[in-house]
C-alpha cells in the first residue's frame, strides 16, 4: 500500500479511504478499492499509468469518476 500511496501522493491525489477485499492465497493477490478526495483528471490518468508499472500492482482494473 505504501508504494500505491506514494504514486498517488506524487500526483497530488489524497486518499479518502481504502478497502482491501479478501486475499487470494493461490495467486497471492488482493483487490483494493481506493476512494480519493477530489483530484485533477490529469493527475488520475498519470497515477493510473504509473500504478500499472509497479511491481506490487497486477493491474488497475477500473477507475470511476465520482462527481459531487
């Protein structure tokens, strides 16, 4: 989570909450859902690209923009 938080922080993205779903022992993976505080779209796109290249991230499956 530290590497993920670092990438988000480097792109001025603040984490509002994070939930880790049950881990898969076989693949040694876990799904993490991250909600952020309002952020720029440019920052999100850059962060997703960097996250996809981290050795601790298998894939970024989706991101959904939530308007308030």
